[in-house]
DNA sequence: TAGTGGTCTAGACCACTCA
DNA sequence: GAGTGGTCTAGACCACTAG
C-alpha cells in the first residue's frame, strides 16, 4: 500500500489520472512534489513518470512540467514472430517447402524496395509455410547476394530462408507494411484458396546498417489475424 | 566519444554486439565490469542494458547474467492513430458522415466480443470517414449504453463516435485484431468499391477497467497500408 | 532567467536463481 | 550459498524552455 517502488508509484499516479483527479491537458505535480507526497526519492518518481510518458499517458517537458495527454496515444508493443513461432504457438507442427529458387535479373519492384540499382544480383525464393501439413502462409523473397554471398549456397532444408538470414545477419533494422491484397494466381495455388481471396499481407525490407539484405512479401491464408492488446 | 551518458553506453554496447564481439547466446560482461571499463557508475550501465533488453537485443537474469539473445526479437512500437490523424497526416481534409444510428437488440457477435449478455442496450453506428471528400474507411460500431449512457444523446456532428468516446472515456484498454476481409455489400457501397474487394480491417474492443465500452470494425479503402519501422 | 525534467554518482540492500 | 541484476536514496549539476 505504501510501497515506494517505482512500480507502485507509477500505478498510484496512473490511478489518480484514470480517476479524473487531474483534468485532461492539465499540469500534474512535479517530481519533487510527488516525491514528498509519496515519501520517496525524486529518482523513483522520475522513473515512474518516464514509464507513463513512454506509454503515452502523460507528456513531459523541461520547465513545462508534466501534463496529462489530452488524448492518450493508443500504442502497442507489436511483436512480429517468426512464422515458425506463429505456427507452434497454436500447437501445430511447422514445416516449410521451397517452391522455387533462382537468380532474378528483373525484379524491379524488389529492387525499388531495397533501393538497389539494376546490377546487384538478387536471388528469388518462393516458400510455402505449413501448419500440420496444411498451407499457412506463402512467402516471396528476394535476397541481395552482394550483401549476403553465402546465401547463394545456403542449405534451406532445415531452416527457412527467413530463419537462415536472421541467424546470419542478426540485429538488422527494417521497414514493415501491413495490408490486404487479392491472392495472385501463384499465391492462390500455393495456399489452396480461390484466386482473388483477400490475404493478410506483410511486406518487410531489411537492412544491416546501410546495406539492404532482403525484401519479402508474406501472404497468410485466411482465417488469419494479428492480435494484440493495447 | 568517451561520453558516459546511458545513451552513449547503450550504443557502445550495441555496437560491440552488432560487430559480433560477443557470440549469439553468449554471456556478456556484468554491470560492474562494464561500469569500470567505461568509467561510469553501475547505475548508468544498468539503464543502458535495460534499454537493450527492452529492445529484445539481450536477455537479463539475476545471477544468470546478461546474454545476447540467440534470435533478436523483432518488435516495433505500433501506434494506432485516430482515423482523423491518419487522414490529416497525408495533408488531406478529414470529414465523416454518420450513415446509421440506432439501438441494436441483436448484435450477437458484438455482444460476444464485449463479453456482454443479451440484455445490455447497445447502440449501433455506421460511419464513413472521408479524406478530401472521398471514402477512406468504413466503421461499424457498437456502444454499451450501460457503461456510457451519455452516448445515447451525444452530438456526433463535430467529433466522430471514436473521438467522442476517447475524450469521454480516456485511458481505457483494449484488444486489437488486424486482418484482411472481403468487402460486404454494405461496406462496398459506402467505400465505392466492388463487393468482395480485399479490405484491410481493424477490429477493436475497449474496456474501462472491467466494463466493456465499445467494439468496432474499421475497414480501410484500398490502397491502404499500415507502415512502421522495426 | 528561473523552473522543471534529465541524468550521473556512490553506496547500499534486496531478490532471484544458478550451481 | 554466492553472484548477478533490480532498485532505492541523497545529492549534485546540467539542459531545455516557458514566460
């Protein structure tokens, strides 16, 4: 009740805000004032208020003080798991099948997404991810062999391309785009759905520092939904 | 260069990890060791390592020490903005139009999502969100009037239902689900697309403490994509 | 320019968990 | 049982910015 952990302090302040004790947009007490009120050090209050700011509950500014955000920012920590983990999370057995693999000299759109010129050698892959042997997601991927030459001779029977790359080139950064798309003939055939079926689609392009590594399009077989709490 | 801010320390450790100085899964130096190496206090190292743990780069355990995550957890801070802000972010003018509004006595699916019995009075709304006067997203929403009685007589001409609710009942929590769906006749007509068009769809149910407030389905007119960095 | 949050430090004790 | 991270404290100085 009278705990002075940063966790307890954070929840006590959050409760006051939720209860409407401070009007939206209003300035709330400063760190020093809270510290005295709660009988703890300013450092502890600081950590509690920083956490609330990270959550989008309050807004902090030097000299300006801490204010209740007029509209809380709805945000969530979205984790994008490996397809294998998505499958295994539902207690199904994960397998994958390499449908196609080869050097792609065209791939204009993939080059654009990776901001690559026309000369870089790209490997193109099509992979089908299965859950208990049934189609789960269809993946088209292009890999920049200039950045990852070893990929040209990678054994993709154990680990899928994505898993191979994430092990070989960890700590990369990237851009993700979620959308809805019509199943192409190719995707429809692989996923065993009618052409034109709405597919939840994830596009992702990955860099290591400034070097583009790979770009991919992952199409999930319905019904698939990405769930999270907010 | 020799800055001892938690920010600088974090980046120096991150650089070592990225450079492969510590093998994946390996234990890295403890807080005390880093503190001496970098000439700063253990508190500062602690904050830097906590930040890396939040990012999913390392894993920390008491007595077990800090380890490089074998596979970094790809996660992103996904912000779900108000539709108005999504529109205005592209420098278009936001308007909305209320297509339907009334008490809904059935709404079995909505009741299930809110975990409500058959007796609670629900208000049903259909709203079209527009960007520069053109359809942008179609919203179907149910509001639990038991939790928000004032909503029954809310003036929704200035603020949309979502904006009204977020102002009246801020700091709520909820569940979100992203998926791809076929445009229903109703949605297709409102969005001026053919029936069956793939629509990026966001379902969201909101609670305030334990009380269900509202559930909604938002269907975005193509082309729409939710972009974020990772 | 004054007030507020941002941050560092040194020291201390605690809690978890691996061996 | 011992080692490691988790956290609190008191004090200090700094950096930003509102008024």
